[in-house]
């Protein structure tokens, strides 16, 4: 064997064993005289395209039970090294600021048995079988799990189906060019319900129990975090209640321009006014008011001034002319980008467009919207569209003043880091994203708006 790391040679060994028909095997590492493994071997295992285990160490002999008719049932006797995704049927309820999602993961085997169709675990998934499964799962699951929002029955705005494969961390979408057998295919069925704000309650009636599946794992996810549970025939409802007492939804309101101002304390302003009145009164030479009348006049002026002063604000602000300084451009740009991220959480295209029109100029809307969508709705491994949850380390590399259609603004080259998130099919996917872009921002109708957005690099 190579003496690593001094010896840089790498050995690739492929061992094939004629085990056809055998259902009980044992994987055994080299054992020492102390009956312990004499070498550390890391391994993963799968049957066809179905994972059997994640990455573990072969530290002792491990018995393996093989099911040749259905790779989903192939497993190690040691449950500590079983695969992450081992349930054939699962349900997930996502409660988000603008949308409710109910997702169901089901095996092709169970779907075909429910609909009285034959199942062959080793038949390959083809475009024809995809079309058949797509139609079958929609027809069968439609209205099978009625959903109520705030105790009112609700119909989904849209229904989606995707084909997924299990991996060591969650699920990934099956691409058009993948070769995979039907026994390793999971079907994802998703219903979406649009909402204006978080409801007080959501209930899903579960009606998909069988003779062999009488306990179904579920996951409820809201802005506070995940809540794993399960449904059984005696308690078949998935229920969520709103306990978020101080929740603030994403803010995509227009970004107002902070006009610089000068604050003048009201006490100073009033003191100056009274002194001026007194001086003007004393300087009047031909005053017909006597000494007694002057005392009464000054007393009335002071009493009136004190009463008026007590009912006025502590300071008086005077707006000053000016525009944003270069050192403030980074903060303005970051606030705009965060508001765009909040707008992209709108599930309905018409609502998304309305929110973005508050942040993007009319002239540059189409181009900026298309380019921003690449950044704010990236494709994820599970076939969904991710979202941006945070923006950090924003840097303005270059800036210059511009005048666009009579509006003052700046052209910037900016870079920042963000976190792309996707919660779907019970899996939380999170990855960093670094973006560098050319951005034009202008002052329009007392608000900051994006007049142009061109990504230079995304990684």
C-alpha cells in the first residue's frame, strides 16, 4: 500500500462479486487479534440508485439484507448506519409570510398500488412513464388532503409535481438525462395557497393511510422553525397555530430618501423671539403706554409665550438642500437589495411586479427584473426556487454621479455576499452566494430606485 502522505500514488480498486440470488451478506473489515478493525475504512452503499446508508466507517462486520425486487427495502441490520431518508410516504406543511405550501413525498410503488397499476422496481424512468406518473399523481391526490386556513376550506392556487431521488442529505431533482430505475424514484406533489398575511391556523386532513402505512411522518415549518410530528388514523390532522406574537414580515416598501436637516431647539428659538419683541418695544420712543401698561404688556407676552412653548415640539427642523454622500451609497444600496429580496418572496407574479415597481424605475423595469430574478430566485438541487435571506460585506468598488431623465443618481460597481435558502420536501438547503454587479440608482419621487442592474459575476 502507498505510504501516505509521503507517497502520492492513489490506488483505484474495483471488486465484483457474483452474489446473484443471495439476500444475506456481511461486509467485514480486516480484523486484528483483538477482534477490532485493523484499518479505518469509510464507505457509502446503495442498491441501484437507492441509497442504503450515508457515509460511515466500517469498524465491525455489518450484515446486509438485500431485497432484489425492491431496492428500497435493502438495508443493514445495524440501524445506526441506515440511510437518512427511509420513509416511503411523508408530508410537509410550510407556513410562509405570503404563501402556504403543502408537500407530499410518495414512492412510485405506493402510487401505482393505490391506482391498481403494475410496479416493476427495475423498469427505467422514461419520458413516457414520467408523463403517465405526472397525470396519475395529480388525478389521485387532488382533493385527497383538504386544507383549511383560519377554519375556512381553501383551494390551492397552483399544483406542481417533480421527480426526486434520495441522497445522503435530502432529495435532488431528477434531470432529463438521468438514468434511474422506478424503485428509486420519489414523486413530489406540492399544493400552493396564496395569503396576504400569516393566518391564525392551518389544518390539513390526512387521508392517505394504507394497511401497511398507518403512521406518516410530517414536518411543520413556520418562520420560528421546524416542528416534526406524525399523523396516525386516530389523529389524522396536521395542525398549525400562530404563536408568533412579535413577527414582522419582510418589508418591500419604497425606500425614502433621507433629506438632511438642521435641528433648532425650540427654547433657543423662543428666547430669541421674546428678546426681539422686548427690544423693539423698549426702542419705541413715542409709546403711549405708561410704566404700568408696559408691565401688564410684558407679563401678558411672557404668559402667552410660556403657554405656547409648552404645546410645541422640543425642536424645529429645517430641511437642507443636498444629496447622498458617497460614504452613504453602500448603505442605500444594501437597503435597496434587501427590499428587493423581500419583494421576491411574493409567490404571485402580479404581486411581485407591483412590489418591484416601487423599487425599480419604469424605464429600466424589464431588464432589471430579468437580471434580478437570476440572483434572487436561483434554482436549487431539489428543483425549487431559492430565496435570499441575508446580505453582508457589501462593498462599493466604483461610483460616479449620473443624471437620468432629470433625476440625480449614481452608477455603482458593487459586490456583496448573500445566503441562498430553500425549504422544501423536509430539507433545508443553504449555500453562500457572492455577487458582483453594475447598479444604477436614482432619486425619483423622493425615493431611491434601481434604474439598471447588470450582474457581472455570480458564484
